[in-house]
């Protein structure tokens, strides 16, 4: 298996290859990146703690919405440290990788108050699937609020057994379209099946309907939702300043990916991957099947990417245009530099804990959520010199 230059030191030993699922043990960093891991050009401030947080979104007034996987939506007043509850969250199927997931504001939130929540919901016969709901956020005077007029606007098809690989990251584009990741639920083949929306990146209208200009709209059904296919566990999406869409996903045993998303492209999973199956079966590499879109950057050993942000702020001007990935098994914040449509890992900052989410704050600070119980919300600002 041929490694790209940014990962040339990663095969120091086969023993470095570790499981890529969020619940498994930490994979050792490779020697080339480990040398950079202590060079943290930022100060780290703990702001709050949460129980199994998954995602966060800033409100226009500077307060922060934080989802907790078991089904709670918190409202944090950063200035005072007070946490309030937002009631009206739908029932979630909590367990494994399932539960309450992402949270995002409608682009016109200041006018309509709409928020979007993704989550795992129960189905018949011990099945589960991701769902997307939108509701109006009604804040109260005591630091909390309620979700009103909640409506489910999208569901994974079909619901299947198991509690892994839901994906369900939410992103709005500049044109107001809604992008949603839908992972393959550890079932492999649905990623190539256009009768299913598993293993796909989806482009939707803000009401959950499929835009008529989507690449497979003429096929109807769930295929009309699809923008790209052949994905595994998609856990990060972000636009760069040029309007290009990037996506980060977990590979199997090796082969975590950073992909440049193209309209209608097939990224090949499970037919090709730069990793292999956990049971030892080999998967052909991307370079054996050029008809499939190959990642711009990939990792073996894995970093277990949980999230993706492309920085555009003023606090770290030297990083403007860089991507940041939260790392679970790698317990790291991974920084990636771009040159046009090419990407390379520039640094890996050892955070000492699994990183579940990374976002840019209103003032340009970088905010991280750790994974697990009693997890910290961290604010990164430039280190004093």
C-alpha cells in the first residue's frame, strides 16, 4: 500500500495501526508528526464541562448551544458560565455512537429562529437510523428555552440494526442549501446503492426536500438527495474561501480520508479504500480503480477524524485558510494546509484527550469539545510571546 508524502513515516511498525472506531484505543502518532505535537502556539482555557457532548453552535448573542449525546441540549452563557436547558428535544436512540448529534442555525436565524438537530432515532425491530429535525428556538428569561414546532424533515433509509456510523453532520452553504452527511451504518454495500441514502453526502433544501438541480434528481426517491456517494463514516464537512467543499471521514483499519467533494462523484467505498477490513481482508487501494475519486490526504495509522473546520478568523492570521480536524483516537487537533486542491498535514497538536468537535468562534478563537463524560469545552487563543 503506497503512502502519500505527508504520511511517509506512518508505517514505522504494523503495531502502530490501531482501530479507527470512536470507542477504541488511542493510536500512537507517527514520529514525523509527534515531533510537532508539543509545539502548541496557542493558550488553552477551560470554559465549561459537559456530559458526552457531540456538537456546538454559537448564537448571534454569543451564547453557545451544545448537544449532549444522551439527548440534552444545553445553552451556555460563556460570560457567566451558567448552563441552561433547552426543552423539546426529540427522543433519541442513545447507545454506541448513537444519540443526539449535530446542531446548526438556519442562515436567517436572526429572522426565523430556526435551529436544526440531527440524532439517532429508534425504529421497528431493534433498528435505528439518523434523522434531521428543525424547530424554532424560543429562549426564556432564565437562561434556557424550548424547541417549538419541531418537525422531522429527513431520515436515513433504511433503518438498520447496530449503533454505529450515523454521521449526520450539518452544514449550510452560502446559497442557503443544507448539506448533511449520512454514513453507511457499518453495512458497507449501501454506500454504493442509490436506493439507500446511507454512505452518501446529501444536498437538501432548508425544508429537507431535494433540490431539482442535484446530480441524481431525475432518479427520484432518496437518490434525488445525493450529491456524492461511496463514503464510509463522514464526520466533517466545511467550505473553503473559494467555495470548495471538503469532507473528512473515518476509513476502516487505516485510510482515514480528507476529500474534495465533486458533484456526482463516487469515492469508492467499500470497493476501494486506502485501509483494509478489520477482519484482515484487503480492500484494493484507490489507485487500482481510477474511476473512483481518491482522497486528497489520508492517514495510516488513523487519526479518527470527528469534525472539520476551515479557519477564516483574525486571531490566528497565519492559519487563515487552514483546515482543523478533531482527532478521537489520536487525541489531537490536526492542522492541514492547502495549495489549490492539494492538501498536506502541517501539524498535529497533542491535546491529551479525544476531540469530538472543533469550531471557529465569533472572535476568531478556536473552540474544542472533548469527548466522553465530564468533557471540557476549550477555548484556544494565541499564546503570549
